[in-house]
């Protein structure tokens, strides 16, 4: 399993596994130390017991070795078998200085005069008590008046010592395994308990993606002087602040929507009422002078112009406000439709509208987004312009991009509005009304457009909107 996948394991699994790994390491070290201590203790006890055993044998066998009497040696070995039964000696050999057997407790494998095993550990002091083979040879050199007269070799059964070591190892493994499982389970329970508040907060925060952030009820809050209580109360404070902010934004959006609806309803009524007056005049002209071809033609032309004007206003309004996504590329007629919508607002505020469109060809830019950007800027300029001021609009294509310029004779944009439109809003207090500027900022960011602002006096906002090819190159870079 890769390290990256292990890093994604939850803490409730990683912490118990870490505890288990640490316990296994500690248990292995402790078991090794205990077994080494047992081995050293067994070796010391074996050395003491073997030394005492060889001391007794050497006293009984010394006369036989001096006289080299095998029968006397056999007799001494036979008497020692019952006297030292607790030593568990399997074979005892009386060896002459030339390493031949003088006598043996079991003469069949070691007859008189046969070679004796070498004295690898003299004086009954083995350097390492090897229990793997089940037996250990111990030896004692016999000296009389400074002259070596032989030695005693004994093969001791040490299977009991090996069994003792195995029993100690099994007990250590069982105890350590039980402690490891117990501590891992305790670690899992403790981590689950410690993570419960965090997991609960995580579940609450996950609800934010579903559009709701509910506070934790007061009855379910832990005491305030605990970490969980403080974390839950901070979460509740954040949830309350977010809920209040969302409610405020909804109220502002509703107020702005109502203001826009009222403004455009007034504009539509004004724009439709003007052609309707001309239509009624044309109807009366037909009623009075319908037989006269000249008057009839003038009345028909007046009717056509009035109906065409109403049609243009209605069509432009539907395209702008029907709420459907319009991915159709921009056409010169889209800019002309904006003029029908803004002329009535300019006349109502006693403004002069200077309109200029130089779109010989249009770049590949979504028409709906361009209309919303331009119309919001025009309405904002109308609201900022003094009576009898001039509202200027210019649309031109340049190097594959659309450049829109809206200028007015007002006092200029507030600093917060400039920050909003240019995208440098960090640390600044932004306007809380006029969602039209928020719309312009959002759409220009989506289109990869840039905004430059000039003034005061007045305010001139220029928006450069790149076409689709330029946006793809910018994204690739």
C-alpha cells in the first residue's frame, strides 16, 4: 500500500496502529532484555551447581586417578549416581592425562582406553550455556602436587533450562500481545472520543455546500470552559454572522431588484406611451382623411414607425431580462437595442445622449454578458449625471477585442466603487448598494476583461473585453 493512501487513513485508525507499533517495539526490547537476564541467571546457577557437583566427584575420584584403578573409579561413579541425582548427569567420564577413558558411568559407548571428548570448558564454567542441543559437557582438571593426573568430564541434561526459557518467552509474548491489543483499543476509543467534536463540526460545515449552515442548539453545547464548548460557540457565532450576511444580501438584492423593476417599468411605460400617442394621432388622421391618399400614406408611415419603436423596446427588454443563458455571439444590433432602453431614462433625467458605434465586425464575445455590462454602466452614469449633462457611449472593435466606453459629467466614482471594478478590494470597505456594479465586476472577471477609470471631473469607464481566441491564449499562459 502506498504512503499516499496511508496518509488518507482517518486518525481513528492511524493512532491505534501507531500505539500498537510502539507497543510491539517496546515489547520486543523488553522481551529481549528479560530473556538475556534469564539466560545469564541460568548460566550462573548452572556454573555453581556444576562446580559443586565436580567438587564432590573430584574428591571421590582422586585416589582412583592417582592409582589409575578403573574399578575404584567405577565404584565412585556408581555411588555418586544416587548422591547427585538432582544434577541430571547423563554420562560421567574419568579421563587420564593422555585423554583416554579410565572409567565411565556408561561403559558401552566409552569403554576403557577409548578417546574422551575434548575439555572445551574446563572447571565446569561454560562461557555460554547452549540449550539448543539439550546437553552440555562440563570438565574439571585433576592435579596432585602440581602434576596433572587427569580430569572429569560430565554430560549434563539442560532440557529443563530450555523449557524454562520457552515458557518465559511464551508468557512475555502473550502478555505483550494482550497489552498491545488493549492499548490499541483504548487508543481507538480515546481518539474517537477526542475527534467526536471535530467530526460533528465537520458534518455541520458540510451542510454549507447544501446551502444551509445551522447553529448547534444551546442545549447540546458542552460547558463553555472546555475546548469543545469554545469551538462550538465560535462555530455558532460564525454561522450566525454568515446567516445575517446572507439575509442582508438577500434584502439588498430584493431592494435593488424592485428598484430596477420600477425603473424599467417606468422606462417601458414612457417608451411605449410616446409611440402610442403618435399611433392615436395616425388613427384619427385616417378617420378624418382616410380618403386622401397623401394623408393615408402619412398615417401609415406614422403607424409603422410607432409600432416598430414599441417592437424594438419590447424585443430588447425580453432579450435582456428573460433570465435565459444566451451564448449567441455579439452583433451590432445588440448595441442598438441598448440605445432604445437608455434613451427614455436619459430624457427623464434631462440628459443629452451622445451615442457612437463603430462595429464594422464583432468579436466572438457572448452578447448577453456585453449587454448587461453596458446597460449597468449606462444606468449608473445616468444616476450620477446632473441635469442637462451629457451621457457619452462609444463601442469599437480593436485588435480582436471589444472596447466599451461610458462617460458622464458627474462627480466621479467613489473610491470604493473604483476598488470594486478594478478588482483590488482587499482591506477596503465596499459599497453596500448598487448591485449593478457588482454585476459588472463579476461579468468582467468571467470574460477576462480589464477596466480602466478616468476622472474626475466626470467619470469615464473603459472596458476592454477580449474575444474567445485571446482568452484561450491567456488561459494557456
